[in-house]
């Protein structure tokens, strides 16, 4: 009897040590982030700048995840991956933290506590221009604060283990893996504008280079397929999320929230860039397109 109790106590102790190990290792990894790149761009003032910042927030999906009044959102059961993801109240956050702290979260994937973010898709914003970033911050600082009590976020054992094994890198690491913009803006202004939009809107889901991804579910197609659409069908697709009258999956959920705000010029630029990709080679050795397809 005594022996059995001792064995049980020993097992509990071992399990405890295992969990403590996972916790400590994952916390250390969350703190292992590149040094924050300083952001000291002065913020624009005036109604035009605020409108530009609102446009950036709308087309990049800040409202969809942080609430239509930026009041914050508890993903609760709906999105169980990190255990409990809670997107903070952005209007309040923008008053409590300086511009550099906001920028580090948005473009560098580093939170106000110095730890890497896990759910906020900072890699989608890594290539936002300084001008758009500054306008976005000016807009957030001007948005009225809607009080909204939120629970504490929680990072579960599953995500902590996935972080340790390298299966699920944190956002500060992912943001660094997004390719640099490559189209020469002086020579090809429209394609460059389209590349900028695609690489700060579509790469959240269509692979870091918008050439498709199969690492995370659901897999998404290479956006060179836009070459198969007419300009008008493309506009309909991204404004409504339907293709030839057909409802899609995730695309039909995000497109109507984000992309109706795109101007005709922006759609022209996106269309010009994405349909030109059909003539460009696709990188093969990138993690977001593992050789064996979806995990
Ligand atoms: C797919 C959903 C999603 C989108 C899109 C999104 N966020 Fe977040 N954001 C989150 C979540 C969830 C968190 C909480 C931290 C975490 O779990 O990574 C967060 C955290 C933040 C934080 C605080 C980071 C910290 O802890 O200090 C800021 C600032 C922020 N987001 C700004 C933005 C802005 C600005 C946009 C639009 C450009 C945006 N977010 C788009 C989900 C999202
Ligand atoms: C939040 C994730 C997400 C974002 C952001 C996103 N897409 Fe998609 N998209 C998808 C998914 C997932 C599919 C596959 C169909 C489905 O499940 O909805 C898809 C499918 C498509 C298709 C193929 C439609 C068809 O006829 O089958 C096109 C074209 C497309 N997206 C273009 C874009 C463009 C352009 C952008 C950026 C302006 C974009 N997407 C941003 C998730 C996204």
C-alpha cells in the first residue's frame, strides 16, 4: 500500500515537473524576440489622416477581430486554438500605450509586456508603410472608447507545446519571415501599389508571398489564379466573397467585412499585380507550402 502511494505521488510529481518544464520553456521562448525596432515617426493630424487610418484598419481586418467599435472581443469557444484568445479594446489600448508600443504589436508581433504575440496576425501587417502605420495609430487614438469588460486571455498547454516543438512559431518570428516588397515603384507604380496591398491584406491567409499555403487549415490557393478572372468578376469576388454567385468558406466571411472599403484604384492595382504573378516563379522551399501538402 505504502509503496503504491509513493509511486502515485512520484508520478504526480513527475507530471508536475513536466508541466512546469513546458510552462517555463514556453515563457522563455515568448520572451525570446528580436530587439524592438524603434518607431519614431510623427503622427499625422486632421480629418484626412484619421480617414486614411480608418481605411487601413477596415481593410486589414482590425474591426473583424477587435470588434466593430474596437471595443475588444473574447473569442471564447469560437476560436479554441490558444485556449482563450482575447483581442483587447483597441481604442483604450491606444490611450494607454505610446505609438511605438502599438507599432511593435502590429508590425513586429511584440506585445506591451515584451512577449511575442501568438494569435494576432502581425505577419500580415509586417510590411505596412510607416505612413499607413502612423495614420492607423492616429485613428485608433481618436476612436471613442466603448467600455467592454473582457476576460483574461489564456495560453493553453497545446499551444505552449506547439511553440516548443517549433510547429507553431510566435508572431515576432513569423513577422520576420514575410518577404520584402520587390516591385520597383518608380518603374511600375500600379503593380507596386498592388503588391503592397496584397502583401498587407491577402498574405494573412494566402501564404506569406500570396502564392498559396497549406501549412495551416484551411489551405488557400495561389493568388495568380486572379489572372483567370475578369476585372469585374475579381471586384465582385473581393467585395462580396462570392465567386460566380457561389459562396466560399472563410473568404466569404472576411471579404464583406474588409474589402468593400477598397477604392476602384486599389482594386485596379491589386488586379494588375495578382494577375501578373502567373509569369513569376513560385518559391519551393518555404515552410508555408510543405512538400507533403497540408499537415
Ligand atoms: C485574426 C484576428 C485579429 C486581427 C485581424 C487583428 N488582431 Fe490585434 N489582436 C488579436 C488578438 C487575439 C490579440 C491578443 C493577443 C494575442 O492573442 O496575440 C490582439 C492584440 C492586439 C494588440 C495588443 C498587443 C499586446 O498584447 O500588447 C494590438 C495593439 C492590436 N492587436 C492591434 C491590431 C490592429 C491595429 C489590427 C489591424 C491592423 C489588428 N490588431 C488586427 C486579434 C487580431
Ligand atoms: C482570412 C483569410 C483570407 C484572407 C485575408 C483572404 N482570403 Fe482569399 N481565400 C481564403 C480561403 C480560405 C479561400 C478558399 C475558399 C474558402 O474556403 O473560402 C480563399 C479563396 C480565394 C480566391 C479563390 C476563389 C475561388 O473562385 O475559388 C481568391 C481569388 C481569393 N481568395 C482572393 C483573395 C484576395 C485578393 C485577398 C486579399 C485582398 C484575399 N483573398 C484575402 C481566405 C482568405
